[in-house]
């Protein structure tokens, strides 16, 4: 029975060592997951920066192209005699007015796209850079906090392991002392049984002394083993109480870590990320909507001019201009 209990104690310790090893492996994997999570965010932000950088270049190129296009035809118009006459007399034909408004709309779109490119360069990209820096900074801070949590977790598991080994050592010694005490009690019972079976009156005087000496030795051995058992039992009880207290404390720390601390570390990494990214995208949306609004306003002006195309009015203007 003693051998069976000792074997069971060894199995418990081995099982605990396996569990502690698994916890440490999990801690390493959690750091890897956090690091991969942060790296994927940084990569996303870098891709967004590169996208908006290229888009800003395209917007600026488009703006310059529109400006060149408008200027090419505007300079041609400015040098024409009809333009000078129309400008002087303000007899602008409705068809020519549509043409002028189209050129104005082109210049307007040129300015709007230049503004859009500027917003991408000096606002959106700058914000994305700041978010990347925040992600790196928060990951480092989360890692520092996580390392402290891991050290605390490893510390309490090591303490529990030490206390558990001490308890199982005293438990084994207590079982061994109990077994020896029972052997002594059996020897004592056996000796008393023999003494009861013999008639004391039949014993010769020279036989009594060795038998009494043997009984005293057994009693003395029993007393020693009783004292040893009591001492080991007390140590075992104290070690067991220490083990149970440490077990409760360790379970509380482990539960807190997996239920709260891991979530808190992720929250620390996420702090402000989505809100900052949302503000950046809203800046992009606002700029795009403003571009569309400006474009529609310009197109509405052209549409109004198209609605006012009037051949009769243009004929009268031409006749008035040539009659002067």
C-alpha cells in the first residue's frame, strides 16, 4: 500500500510538471499571437499609406493635366477676335457660354483634385503613420505588462511546485513512519501473546530476565516510532495546509490571467486603434464627398446653361454685334 501511494504521489508531481510546461508554452504562443496581430496591423497600415501616397500622386497628376487642358484652350480663346468682341460688348452667345463654363468646370476640377491630393498627403498619410507608431508603442507596452504577468504566473506555479513536493515528501515519510509503527505494534502484540500463553510460574528465573528485556526493547522501539510518526504527521499536516493555501492562490492567479489579463493585454494593443482608423477613413470620405459636391455644383451650372441654349437669342446678339 505504501508503494502504491508513493507511486501515486510521483504521478501527481509528474502530471503537475506537464501542466506547468503546457502553461509556459501557452504563454510563449500568446506573445507570438500578439506579435503577429500587431505585425498584420502594421502591414495593413503600410499598405494603406502606400495606396494613398500613390493616389495622391495620381490626383496631382490629374489636376495638372486638367489645368494644362483648360489653359490650352483658354489661351486660344483669349487670343481670338471674337472673344475680345464678346468680352467688350458682353454679347456672349449661349453656345459660347457653355464652352466657357466647361473650361471653368475643368479648372474647378483641377483645383478640387489638387486639394484631394493634398489632403491625402498631409492628413490621411500622416494619420496612418501616427497610428502605426501607436500600434508599435502599445505592443511594446503590452509586452512589458505581459512579461510581468507571466513572471508572476511562473513564480506562483514554481512556489506551488516546491510546496507540493515538500508536502508529498512529508506525506511519504508519514506513511513510512506509520507503517513502521504498525510493525512495532504487531511485534508488541505478538510478544504479549507469547507471554500470555506461558505460565509465569513454570518459567525458570534465568528465562524471565531475557523476556522482560525483549519486551522493554519492543516498547522502547514502539515509543520511538510513535514519536517519529507523530512528528512526521505534524509536518505532513502543516505541509498539506501550506499546499492547499498555495493551490488556492495559484488557481486564483491562473484564473485571473486567462479570464481577465489576456483580454486586458489584447485591449491594450487595441487601444484607440479602431477609433483612429475610423477618423482617418472619415477624413477620406469627407474629402471625396466634398469633391463630388463641388463637381455636381459645377455640372448644375453647366446644365443650367445648356437649358438656356437659344438660337434666336444668339442670332439677335450676332446681328447687334455686326450692326454696331
